[in-house]
C-alpha cells in the first residue's frame, strides 16, 4: 500500500455517494457506521432502527474503475420503538452502535444496540432452493393423493442469491441507563455493553445473565458528578478495557485483578490549564469517544475541540493533541445555547494507526497525519462528490480578512455535523455519515 | 433385512389415525390444518396398498414447511422417512438433501444432528456408515455451539461403527478437513474428534493426527485454542505413554501460559487428567511447575479454576505432592485477594481436609488450614462467609470431639451471630454433623438467639428458610428443649402476615407431630391451634382450619373427633363466607379420619346446612364434600 501521508491533502475521491434520500425524515439520520474486520462489508444504523449493510464489489476486468464500490447487501429493521410500562418510558429504536464480530463461518455476525437492548444479527446468503413436492405438482396445485405412487425427495436447485438477516440473540434487561457503547472482546467469547453509570460483561452465547464489572453509581444520586461516555476492549489483551468519562479522564481496567473492576489500574488525565478555564471547561473536556489503536499501544480520545492520543505507558498527559476546530473556542456561548456543545463526535484510526480522522460542523471532517503532523479539512457534500473528482481541502478563516476559497466561522452550518466516520481496516477507504447521507471516499487509484 | 417389511410397522395401520401419528399432534395454523386434514380425510378413507405412501409423502414435504414445528416434527421422524425410502435412496437422495439444509433454525439442526447419530442401519449398516459424514460435517461448521457439539457427538458415535479401513479412508480425512478449515467453527469441532479416531488408525496416520492437534493448540483464534485445551486431557488418555511425555506436556505447558486467560483456565482442567496418566516420579518435573504457576496466575479466573478443581487435583497428584505443594497453595487461595477465589476455595475446605493423607491430617489442618479458616469467618465478603458456613461443620467429624470443642466451636458460634442471615442459615442447616461429634448442647445457648433472630427476620424468605429447618432442629435438640424455647416461635409463625409463612408453619406443625407423637400434640399445640378459632381476624380463624387439615391424620381419630371436630363444626356459623367454605373443605379432608357415627350424626347435618348457604362458593364446596364423603 502507498504511504498515506504523501497524499494527505488531495487523497480521496468519491466513487459513489450512497444512501441519500432527497427528502429525509428524522428516521433516516445515520447514527452509526462501521466496517467489518476485513473491510468487505460496511454497516450503518439509523435513527429509525434500521441497519443497512453494504458489500464491496469484487474487482471485474471489464470495469476496473468500479473496484471498491460498495452496494447495498442487506437491509433490515434491527430495533423497534418500545415502551417500558413499568417506568413509563419510551425506548427509542435509534441504533447507537454497531460492532462486527470476526467472521466464524460463511455467515456474518454483528451486534447492534439501541438505548437498552443489544442484538446479535446473522447475515447469511442462500443460493439454493429445494424443489419438488410430493403432494403438490410443479404449479403448486394439490395432487390427488391416490395418484402418489412413489416418493420424491426434494432436490436443491440454484436460485438467485438471497441475503437473510436473522436475530440470533437478544441481550436485554441489563441496563437502567442508556447504552452508549458496545465492544467485542478479543477472546471472541464475551463483549461489554456500557451505559452512563455501568459496564456489563456478557457471554455472546448467554442472554439471560450478564456480569456488572464497573458501577460508578453513587449511593445518593445527588452526589453524581461523572458519567461513563464510552468503553472499549483492548484489541489484543482480552483482559484490558478502557472507559472514558464526562470529566475528561480515561480509566484502564484489568479484569484479571478482580471480578469487579471498580478500581482502575491506570488513570489518564491531563491537568487543566488554569489560564483557559471558563464556564464551559467541564463540558468541552467531556470525552465523547475512546478508541484503542490497532496495535494496542495507544488510546485516542475525542473531546469537543480536540483529539488526543495517549500512550498506555504515560498517564499524566497525552502524547499528541490535535485541534479539530479551535476556531469555535470563541463561539462556545452560542454553541451552548443551540445545544451543539453536547454533540458526541467519534474518532477513528486508519489501518496502520498513522492517521486519525474525526468530524466537525458544516459537513467538514478532519484528518491528522501523526508522522508528518500535517492536517487537512475535507468536506462531504454532493457538489464535490462527483465520481473521480478529488476532494479539495477546505479552510476556515479565523481572522478578519477572508481569502478566496475560505469560509468564515460565522457562515458555518452547525446543523450539518459529521459525528460518525469509519476507516477501512487495511485500505484507504473511509465512510463518512453526514446526517442522512453516507459518503464513501477512497484513495486515488494509482 | 428386518426393515424391508411394511413401511408402517412402527406406526398405526394406515388410515386417519395412522396419519395423525405420523404427523404428530403439534399445533399448526388453521389454514394448514384444513389443508392436510381435508386431504387426509378424503383420501385415506379408501385405504388400500398405495395409501401407505401418503403419510410419508406428507412428512417429506413438511421437511420444508414454513412452520418450524412441522419441520422439527418431520426431522424427528427422519427414520420413518428413511425406512420408507430404503437404504439406497436414503444414501443417494435424502442425505445429499440434508447436507445442504444447514440454513434452518437451531432446534431443527440440533434434532437433525442427533438423528444422524442413530442412522447407521438406515443407510445400510456399518458398510455404508461413511455416507453420514457429509451432512454431519456441514452441521459441525454452523455457528451455534449446541448444534456443533451435537454434530460432534454424533460423529464420535458413528466413528465407532466405521471399520478400521473406513476410518482411515473416510473419517480421518474429514477430521483433517475440519482441522484445516477456513473458519474457526470447523476447527473447534475437529478438536473433539481426534481422540475417537486416534486409537484405531495406523501409526503414520497417528503421527498426522498428533501434528494436527499440535497445530490447533497454537491456532490464531482463542476459540480454537480453548477447544483444544478442553480436549487435551481426553486426547492425552488415548495417546501412547511416550507421546504423552513428548507431545502433550509441551502443549499443556504452552496452553497453560497462553496470553488469554480464557485459555489458561481450561488448561487447569486438563492438568487433572494429565496428572493421572503420568507416573508419580514425573509429576514433579512435568506437571507441578505449571500447576504452581496456575495457582498464582495473575488472572483471578485462572486461580478460581484451580480452587474449583482443587479436590480433583489433589486426588490426581497424590498425597506426597499434596503435603508439600498443595497445602501452601490452598492456604494462598483461602487468602486470595479476590473474593470469588476465596469463596471457591472455602467451598472446598471440607473436601480438601477429608482427602488429606490420614497419617498427619490432623496436624496439617490444625497448623495450616485452621488459621486461614479462622480468618475467613470474619471475611468482608458475605459470599465467602456463607460458602465457608456451608462446609465448616463437616470439619468436626474429621477433627474429633476435643478439637471441635476447643477450636471449631468458637467459629460456629461466631458464624451463628453473623450479620448475614445466609451464613447463619448455612450453619443451622448443617447442625447434624456437629451433633454426632459433640452433641448439640454445646451450641444450644448460642443457637437459640440465632434461631429467634432468623425467625423474626424482616425478610419473609429468611423466615421461610428457618421454618424449613425446624423439624430437623427439633429432632436434634429434643422435645424438652423444643417445648421450652421453640414452641412459641412455631405458634407465632401461624399468625405471620405473609401467607407463605403461615402455610409453611402449618406444614411444620404436621412434621413436628410426626416426630413427637400425638400425645405431645394434644398437650402442646392442639389447644393453641384451636384457640385461634375465636380470633377476631378471619385469616387466623382460617389458619386453624388449615392446621386441622394438616394435623388430623397425624393426631389420629380420637383427638380429631373429640377436640378438632367440634371446633370445625362450630365455625360453620362463621359470618365470613371464606371461613364457611373452608369448613366444608376441612370436613371433606378430615372425614376419612372420623368414624361413621360422627360423620352421620355431626358432619352430615352441618354440610347439609352449608349446602343451602346463601354464598355460591360455600354451597359448591359443601356439595362437593357431601359427594366425596358419600353422605348424600
């Protein structure tokens, strides 16, 4: 694969824009997007509880440029709206997270979750159909049983490929608060589901019990000062997981030490700079996403204005800090008023952990090359997503004088936000969810 | 061949009934019902030779019915289908179809995997048993563990029916295919098949099998390594002794130091079987380093496994190693920092002590184990304490009277005062062990407050639990102590505000009467029970009736007729209808105990009056009692 950093500013071209309905409803808004471990499949979840799975086209000689296009493979309704009569609470169908399981046989498996319930889905193909009945003839008419003089065993005949999605397991009734993340363990046996105050450990094959491994609920809810915002398993060490908090800290827990992981073994936090302290300090330091690097050495966290990379060996400060949209620092007051300051941006690593991607407003998303320290702002929009066009870097102007091609901070559209992105595990292909549109961009071929 | 006769030899004769048997009686939708039944009725009426095919035709078609229940039903009758098709068509048509039917629901696949394990005769006997391998092979790769396990179980079963040649020509290649499959599901299934084919193949093939097993032990996916680790002991058993030393030990050591604790903990189990296979002199060098390491593993789950398997390990390694190694290891587990581990170890205290070599058992317990046990009595975790409480009494039989009085008794007494009711209950429920050794008197002073406290616990489930131990306690403590101290409690439960407690208390009285006899009942409890008949609360008045129901038989005819019956009869005038119909029910219940004179002269008039009661339920139960007692 080409060294990615050389291309950084002009890398991506959009092969296609998928899943864009012109008049969209709230239910069409994409709420999560995730590649599987081979990158062959890409899943999105939306506020309407649907999961759409895309499959990458196989390379064909006749149309070499079509390589890499993702087409819809399967669409299914994962969650339905529900009502909890005991608590008089509506449970939204919105898919909060999707996580793929490593492939174990010809079928694919993914976990999807809304606020309360995690489901394990199997997506499988069927290309044969049994034919030949004893009691019916070829046209489906019922035969006269007296004419049955011999038995027919059905024979499997090829048919058009059919993709089925079936719910294999439903993991419910374990969360009092809203599930914000799920993560599959590298032992391929367990996963965790995390809500605002607790982390539960499940066996993938057992739905009637889970173990609570972290509980930060204070005895008196009035003393509540901190909530869990996200949690993830270490990619290789099956006993390690990290969870982030609304106070800007990350805790690393070792499940070998004790059955309950209320005591962390590492605590990552950067002391606050008193000079920049303001009314919003606490809100903007809340971590919205935490991700281990693929090699398991680093943790990346996203807070409102920055992305930070932490070395697991260094707890007192991040090794790298990247400004995502520092120009918003002066606008925090209005962002607070329109609630944007509470947006939960996610962040992702590329396959080799050398580049970081995360979203911003105005359909902009940002990439940071960790080696060259170069960064770029790109825009996901219909205008610049013509096939084979190359994405132009965008700039937001901060000062008074605006150059051509620059956009002033005041004209940014805060309703167009890119919260969810994902990066192909091995190649430079990214998927970016912008409200109800999913953009897939890929590395320039050749 | 024996199955070449009529198709339906195992079923009813052809006709509607026969069809129903074949189809089974599973629920089905109205539409389907109409369809199959009308077809059945119209055609099966004129039963002749060809009709015998019809039920089979239905079964075959329903192999792919939309209704899971019908498919499942058909699969469960697969032998009937195969019998009808004959061995030839079963091999050439049915099995190929089944091989590709792995898209179905788990329960259907599970039933299929099970059926195929018993199919040898239906495909033509051992000569053709290899025809069953393809469908079982595809079932061994599905994602659902229960289905895979069942397929492996059936494969193991039919492997025994392969001739040695077929085993090498057909079965062993299948094992290899699974072992080198792309997906880990097939590789995990392979792990369970090595041990069944290994003993029956040539030495070259044996070498290949060992190689495959080695490869799977270092598979990339933890799933496969776990499967290999869990089959390691089983595989070791069929290996020649020299290979146990050369192959198995290195695999065992590698798995026991796997990076994933979920793999390491399974190696502990393998340790038990491997240790039993090796001569004593090799254990120290080959097994013990790994076991020591596992007992001190960084992961609590591995240590938990060691604690959980401690008795098996102890038996496997023998008394010498137990003395030198396992005793300190067990001490550490009892002092482990993780409560789960301590609880698992505490559960094993009695078993471990029992299995210690007798010559210096007492000394080991007194100097090494007892100090740890003493600490556990005041553990911070209640699960640990209650695990200990459920076995600690067993130590008294091992240590004998003097040691029990001097060392164990203080611990029992401390646990009887524990804040956690479960701990106290566990002690009380095991009193019999101590009773045998030192007699219960030693404990009774502390026992009483503990029982009283449990008897008045705010949680009704705790009260319920202690009631259930009352007959046992009464037996141990004797009638005198019981009358003096516990009788009042038993009576107090009768007016508990929770029905389940009142019900249990009633049942408890019956058991006490069975133990202490009718005379005791007449003097101590009957008066109190009957006294409640005048209670202002109708629930308590009903309790009297329930007690009488329970006690009449144990107390015998005289007490029932002379003391209980008058009270029951008097209550027939109660103003609450619930009491009145319970009078009717009680009379029905105690009727058989009474003599016919009392029945005719006393019971009958009352029941007849109740049968004309204004309340519907009273009337109903009175009439029922009259007819049951044949008083009409």
